[in-house]
C-alpha cells in the first residue's frame, strides 16, 4: 500500500499533536533563588505557583528547571536571564513545558523552563 504525500503528512501531524506537550505560563512573579548543579539541571525557585504540567505529570512543582544537560546555548542564556532578574529583583513570567529528571533515581521530575519573560 502506497500512501500519498498528503496522507502521510496528515498522519504525521496527528501523531505530533498527540505527543506535543503544551507550554504553560506562570503568573508574574520574582525569582527567589537559583540552585545550580554540576549535572546541568538548574533549579529556579519562584514567588508564584509554577504551572502544573498535566502530561506528563511532574513529581515536584516547588521549582522549575533549566536543563543544561545537552550543552545547549539557549539554556545558558536562560540561566543568565534568571540570574539577572533575581539580582535586579525584576518581575518575570516563566513558561514551562514538560518535565525534566532532576536526580539519579530517574523518577523525580520538575517542570522544564522553556522561556523567561523579563519585565523592565
């Protein structure tokens, strides 16, 4: 059976829609503290509730994580923005999507930060 290009694209789109994790935004708040780790999962503790990710469900919601395990330049930028916002006591909105494993047991997870909106 040969599938047309249009059928293949539609099938791929349906699969991606069901597996995509939606991003959630926090309320406006302040970064209270940062926990930097040598393993690359840096904790950000926030003054407001961190949105609960429903699929998959994270085991911790008292922090959000900047995941630097892939040596991603974007993660280094997020760490810099978080540090600057905390040092200058600026308001931010955290956007989280999905969960990141934060310890060696492979079970404990926290929301992954995908964006930090920094206010002047």
